[in-house]
C-alpha cells in the first residue's frame, strides 16, 4: 500500500516536470521570451502658414510740389527733379543739373533785401560775385507793376562757369510790395536755349496759394522786357528796360532809381548808413543836392553838421555812417539751406 502511494507521487512529479519543460520552465536551455515593441508612427507637424507679404507701395510721381505750409506751389520740370528744402520760408526743388529756390520774406526781411530795381543794379550784383563784365551777360530785364505788386525779372548768362560753380544760366524774379516779397532764383548748368526754357517754365508755374496780396501777381508767364524808350507811366520812362524818373537829376545827385558804378563808388553821391537797433541793417541813401539824402523808398535823412557819423531821419531816429559809399551795401546775400 505504501509502495503504491509512492509510485503515484513519482508519476505525478514526472508528468508535472514534463509539462513545465514544455512550457520553458527549468531545463538547461530555456526558450527566452522576446517582446517586440511597435514603433509609434510620428504625427506629421502642421506646416506653418506663411505671413502674407505686403507689396511695397508704388510711389506715384506728382508733377507739382506744394510747400509744407500750403502757401505756394511749383511744377517740377520733369521726374528727375525733387524737393530738397522746405523750412524757414525757403523752398527748393533740384535735379542733378539745375535748381529753383523760392524765398519768402516779410517787411522786416525786406529791409535787408537789395532789389535790383534797374539793369545797372542787376549788373552791380553780378559784379559783386565777383565777375568781370566780360564774364556775364544780362540777356533779358524787366521791371514793372502787376496786380498791385512790383515784379522784377531778368536772365543772366555766364561765360566763365568756374566762377559760378558750374551754373551757365540763371533767372531771377522778385514779386514784392511794402509788406512782403518772394524771391525766385532758377539756375541750370546747361548753356542751351532748351535748358533755359525748362527753368523758365518752372518759374512761370509758381503759384501763391494763400491769401497773400501778391497772389495775383504770381499768376501767369514772366513779363517780357519793357521796350527801350517806351513810356510806362505818367512822368516815367524806360532806359535799357529799367524804370527811371523822366526828369533829369540835378548835377551831383543820383539819377532817379538808376545808380551808375560811379554813383555807387562816390560817397558824395551815395552813402551806406546803418540802423542803430543792434541789427546794423544797411540802407543806401542818395544825395538830393539840398542837404538831405533819400533811400529808394523816399525816406529822407540828414547828416549831423558837426559829426557826419551821426545821421537822423525825418522822425529824428539816429543812424550810423562810417564813411562808406553806396556800393558797400550791394553784396550778394546767401541763405543757409
């Protein structure tokens, strides 16, 4: 009985051992279990949407330039011209070969402005550059009234451009009254007629847009030179295009608004006096031959009999005189850009 039980236990153990061996438990070379991990499929990244590209704005060329304050306008001759300056009463348009400068001044500024109110005076200003008479020619000159304003216009052609920084032709135009003025200067480095027409057209396009009293005088083409010897107003005539008094001046006095080189160099005929207000503004006065002197606006002055350096006007406001003739005041005026 005991042996049967032992035999049954052994048989059970043998069967269990077989089963365990078949399942890989135990034994000298068990079968290893290999686990294969599946790789995760990467999720594709969403492509970034590109920012919309802003197309650069195409600049549209405007043929007319209007000043920043809206007071004036002028046409560009062509697309090679552009605005360069617009401040402190000065506006300029320029190209590689030309320039137009417009200067606006009030009554106070006008006191220091030398108006070339005759062809002789225009020549004097050119000589002050300095130039010899053979180095320039004033080919056109006119001076007259238009729409209640004085308008001066003249053209200068230069024979020696080395002395004029390359400028071959220049046009000057002044529009003024007692309270304000516009000075327009146009220049070109080309010496041909086409270049002159180009800058002349630009000057003629100048317009005043505000309520200035000079507005109407700035409309239209520049006046042609007055015919020599023609009568312009009662008691006046023209001499070489310049307006002068019809009545001849007394000997030793200045001849109307005309000042010759001799007049300007002779301090017995013309003198430069200065204001005593700290500015030292120069004023050219002409000898009236009766002990009084007058400026171009008709104001009269007298020199102190005991000290000629002291001068009084009709209101007894005092001025200074340093012994200089009239030509000292006629020097070129420059403006910082």
